[in-house]
C-alpha cells in the first residue's frame, strides 16, 4: 500500500469520525477549542475532530429517584422519606456550561430540599398533606435548577416510613377505633330492634282493642 493510499484512508477516517447523528429528542452543544459555538438541531451534523467537541443533551422528561432521607419532623418524630423528581432540560447550553453534571447536581439539591421541607412540618401534615409538601419541594428545586436550564415538572413524595413503635401505636389506635365503631353499630342495632318491638306492641294493642269493640 502506497503512502498516498494510506493518507487517503487516514483522511476518510478523520472525516467520518466527525459525522454525528442527533436524535429528535436531543440537542448537540458544540464547543470549538473549548468555547461554546452553537447548538446543533436533530439530524445529521458534522464536527471537526480534535478542534470541536459535541455534547448531546436529552430533552425528554426524565426522573430522579431521591433515596430515603432520615428526617426529624417539626414535632420530633424521626421518619424516612423518599420521592421522585420529574424534570426536563429546556436549555441545553446552560445544562452543559453552568454545572458539571446537571443530573447529579439536581439530585443532591432535591435531597436537601426534601429534608428541609419535611423537617419544617409536623407528622400529621406530612401524612395528610403530601401533595402540598411535594409542591413546596418542587418550588425550591425548580428555583435553583432553572439556573442550569432545568425545568422541574413535578415532585412526588412516595414512601413515608414511620418508627416501629409509632406503627404499633397507630395500629392499636386503629383497632380501638374499629372496636368503638362496632360498639356503636351494635348499640344502634339494638336500639332499632327495641323500637321495632315497641312499635309492634302498640300496633297489636290497638288491633286487640278494635276487635273487642266489634265483639
């Protein structure tokens, strides 16, 4: 193989390595000699090897799972809470240039926001107003991640794990409530039965009286 052929092969490989495909749901952030020089749209595009680098950014809705966080509520109850964050990159340039790893950074901030919000409400509010707690977390996370080109669509608080002793206490309370309701239902049944017997006696008495008059 001659030198010319070898050089042609090298040039072809060089050119082919610069051909990139950007999917419909992606945007390509192009850096030329380390400087931002533009956003490439979906389709076939070419970057100059060595001189240029392209970072693909997925703009579909993605999720971040917030692992269990141990939190002390406002009324001093220790609980474990986890959540999920739904987000989407709305500005690919900021997502690449403003933060080293936007997914990791968003996850860490979401964990901190989860601890802050749940630590400022009591247990009853945490259990009974889960949607409101989720909304507060979303607002806090969204305010920060907007600087990174991230749009937080929603946050869902998922599992709230209570201490074992509190679970037992709540189970006993629920059992006592069921027993109380059973007693009330039984008493109502007996009252209705007694009323039915009394009504029947009155009707019978009237009927007997009418028979005596006719005879």
